[in-house]
C-alpha cells in the first residue's frame, strides 16, 4: 500500500476529510500531525454525518488513529468528541486511538485569550494561537504533564493567573465583556477529562507509527497557506500544516510513497488575510451557496474565489506534491465561464 500523506494546497477546506476517509480503508494507521480543534472534517459515511475536530477520521473505519506531536488538543473537548462518536456507535478505545505524550494541552484560558486577541486574524477561537505561544515560550503544558498532578495544578494555576493579567489588558479593547477566569473551574474541568484521557496517552508514538510503516496515512489539517512559517503569515494558523510538520508530528522519518495535494475546483478562505483570486461579488456568493461553503467548526461563511493555481504551484514546491486530488468540480457545472488565476 505504501505511506501516503494528504495536504491541503490552499487555506484548508479542500475536502481532506472525504479523501482521507476513502484512503483510510487502504491504510493501517492514520496520523494527525498538526493543529487541533480549529479543524473540522465532515464525513458522511453510510448516510450518517460525523463531524471530527481532533480525532482522525480513520476512526470511522476502526483504524489505528494517532494524534501526533505538534498538535494542540483540548482534553475536555476531546472527551466530548470521543463520547459523541461512541454515541454514534463508533468504536473508540486505547486500542484504536493514541495521543502523543508530547501533544500540547489546550486549556480554557487559551480559549479566553484567543477570544480576546484573535479578532484581527479571524481565528476559529479554539485557543490555537495561545497554545502554541505557550509551547514556543516553554510555558505550556503537554499531555505528559497529565501524569503529574502536583505539577499540573501548579502550572495551571500560574497560567490562569497570568492569563487573567493579560485579559485585563484587553478589557477596554474588545466589544464584549471579559471576566477573569476561575482557576478552580479550569482545573476541575481538566481533572475530569484527565481520568478519561490517561489511557489514551502514548509515550512513544514513533514506535507505534513505525510498526505500521508501509501502510501509513498522514492527515494534514488546514492547508499550506495557513502554515505558520510558510503560509500567509500573520494570517495563518500556528502550526506547520506542510509536509515538514508531518515529520515533527510523527516524530520519525517517514518515506512517503504518495504525497497528495488537495485542491478544490475553486478557492476558499475562512478568516482574514490576502486572497488574490477572491470574488467579493455575485460570483463569490454563487460559489458559496452552491458549494455550501460554511465552516464545519465555526459555521462561518467562507470567502470564495476562482481557483488560484499560482498558490497551488507554491504548494507543490513546498510539499513535493506528486498527485492532486481535485474536489467539488461539479459545483462549477452551471458556470458559463470558469476562470483560473495563473499569476500575480
Ligand atoms: P486559528 O488556527 O484558529 O488560530 O485560526 C487562524 C486562521 O486559520 C484563521 O484565518 C482561521 O479561519 C484559519 N483556519 C484555522 N483552521 C482552519 C481550518 O480547519 N479550515 C480553514 N481555515 C482554518
Ligand atoms: Mg475544515
């Protein structure tokens, strides 16, 4: 079967969930290597709709799913996601889901900070930026810290207090009310989730992944142009969405037999930032309506425009894309004229 990686070639929402669901069938293990609850993969399988945020969609096919290093995972939300899948009669247990002990913990204070500070970027308000900021400044918590309650408590208390200090700065800068966070509430939520999550934490996902070498599927979240280092910074997410992120996320060197880029027949973008082929007019509105371009995570309307091949070419270069999967061609069925952006 070989090792496969799937990467979005623009700003996400190219239809990765669907392709990964199809490819999962042919692979033994699926690895999510970046991002967290900011992603939303909608998969309709056998007529039932599943919305996944942090868990790879391979879970629907009962494949081994790994949430890798470099991810930002909200443990409380993850417990909910696991619970929802189980309610939908999907098997989720430590047998088919492993979370790297190096994954970054997103907590309530990250969300609060994102809400206060993320407006200029138009974030998904899932605490992503603040989680990675903590990671980079080495003040964050990782899943391994869930094993040491005393350290956990001390850090969560410190971080909550610090966040309250920063939130105070935003008080008169935003149009909504900012209330200070209560440490005991933040910690109580985490403690509840902790019990449920501990069995899923894996201290050596590298070995787990290598066990399935030759039948691995790496599932990228977001898209190339949202990469923190190589995308349209600062209008980007905070992880590495590109192939480099996969090596960090898996923690081992993988030889990919297939590097598949996901492209939509037209281009969309959620949130703020440059979008050269955007059609902020009737055409864009039509594409949005026909394509159902509303976010799976936030419900926000996606900005729409013509297919940006100039950016796609950049994505091919960054990721070494060897194959392209083109989605939603049928949305253009009734267009009299189809335009393609070839350069700027
Ligand atoms: P954040 O990742 O929530 O910090 O958001 C940063 C930027 O990335 C915003 O413009 C978001 O709209 C965008 N973004 C984050 N995740 C996704 C996604 O899964 N699909 C599309 N856009 C995303
Ligand atoms: Mg999405």
